C-alpha cells in the first residue's frame, strides 16, 4: 500500500467518536518507510480529532525502532508480523 493510499484510508476510517484500529499485514519495507507512515498517521489523526494512541510494530523487522514515536509507545507485534495503529476520539462533554 502506498503512502497516499494509506492517507486516503485513514481519512475515511478515523471515527467520529470512539476507537478505531487499523492493522496492516503488509509492513513497511524499512525503518524510514515506517517513520514516514507513522508521521502521516499522527498528522491525520490529529487533524481528524482522533490522535494516534497505540502503535504495534514487528520490532524484529526494525531492530533500531525506538520504544515510542513522539508520545505514542510502540509495542512489539513480531509474533503476529503486523503493524497496528489505534486512534481514539474522545467525545467532549456537552457545554453547560
């Protein structure tokens, strides 16, 4: 999946409220591509009001991967071999 295809998918799938998780079974080819993907995910999530809150990546494929990207912790999904991104939009209480 190209970066532009992923961007269009994220724009459509990020929820109006609640939590949405995107699982990619085809992982980025290298760490640089992973970083570009995560940067776009953060930007699009923030723009849609549903920040990226969880990342799972196959750390075995990216040995130099940090334990967090910006403020989002990265969990190891090497066993599943997938990249998982979770976005959450919290409903704001009604104004009084």
